[in-house]
C-alpha cells in the first residue's frame, strides 16, 4: 500500500502543468527518490518482487527529474583572470533572525553586494553596524514581506524597482559596476508562494522577471537573477523560467572551485527535516562561477546563498 501510494503521488506530480496542487508535488522528487530506493531494499529483503519493481520505477522516474538539477558540476581547473565579486542573498524570515549570526555572516564573508528580503525593524542595528563594509543601502521595504533591499560597497549606476506586478511584488533591477573591469545587471526577486491564491500571481512574477532578463541578455548585457523564487528546479515552471529568460542555473554550471556536495536545500520546514532548494541564482553568458555555497544557519528558515563571480568585460 505504501508503494502504491508513493507511485500514485509521483505520477500525479507529472501533471504539474495542469494544476498548482500537482506542481507542489514536483518539489518533493528528491524525497520520492529516497523513499523509493529505501522501499526497493525493503521489498528485496521481503522477496516482494513486484513491489521492488514498482519502487524501482518510482525511484528511476524521480532520479531522471532530480539528476539534471542536482549533480555536481564539472570544475574548471584553469581559473580565468579578473577580480572576484562576492554576492550574498539572504531571506531573513523577519524577527526570527539571529542578529549576531547575521552580523558574523556579513563581516566574515565581506560581500561586495548583498540582497536581503523579509526584513524587520530588529535588523536596523545590524544594518548600521555593517555600513562600513556596505555603505550603500537602499531603503528598507517596510511592511512588504516580498520587498528586497540592496546593500553594496559601491553605489549602483542605477537602481529601480519594477512594479509591473504591483507594489507588493517588486522586481529589483540594479546596474552595478563593483570592479573596474566589468558591470552587470542584478535582478532581485522574492516571488509569491505557490498555492491558492498565489500560484498564478507567482507565475506572472516569474514571467515578468524572465522578460526583463531576456531584454537585457538580448542587448548583450551580463545578468544575474537572485532570489527566493518559491519553487524548486524540479518544477516545469523553473525550466520555463530559464528558457524564457535566457539564463542558466548557477547550481549546475562549471565552477573554478570544486564543490563537495550539491545544494540540496536552502529552506527547511520547521523541525520536520524536510528541506527544499527554493533560493536560486541564475546567470547569463559572461558571468563566470568561481564558487557557489549555501551559508550557515542564521536563525531564519532559509540558509543564505553565497556566490563568487567573475564578470566578463
């Protein structure tokens, strides 16, 4: 019964384009894979051959979805010349942040650019403390859970918040030149959550971000889209975003520094042990990946993303 139930849920996830409830199931393909593999072993021990076969089919189908997005990328052993730009993305989860941990994160990592979301007045003290490292700070998006804030060593050449989706769904568009040798446009987005009544609005947000990115890419600009997109790479919506935007997922691109493990999750569900990769960094041609890391626990339900990038002239 357990295997049949798992097979049914996995099968329904293939109907993701039909309904948002089916799309939600796609995000758990890693768990379908792990449970399916465990059930194969259990069925073999119990000599339940048909059960083992069905479990293996579920595991194989989930593996086919997971592998392209979670395997370790190759490492380029010939580092490219040029300065490194460090980008930090953090979802602070309002007042749940460990302020000392957040301060240590910024002071230790010393990012050139940081993008924050889900801010709370308790973060004001930390923002003041790190002003020496990140003197440019855009206004705090007070009262807007989906607003984002830009911090940078150097002021952006331009900064605006695209409100095509309304004031509660801003897309940050910042033209940055953190080094003398290269500039890029940074898009920052905290997408709405899936589920009623949010999914359709989230999809419009992602389509708007993709359209902005595509216009910039088509003009030959370097582009990075970073944010809490509230979807995993296992959803067809994620594939559609990459296709429409002309960007690539930094999680599976070659990097100069080897990674020891894939970034399986950036968000965790309370104390359930369930985690999903819903924070992303997508990049265009001309953006080289030196390293991509998931940062430490700072009290939020999200872990930070830390990227070292090289911007082609």
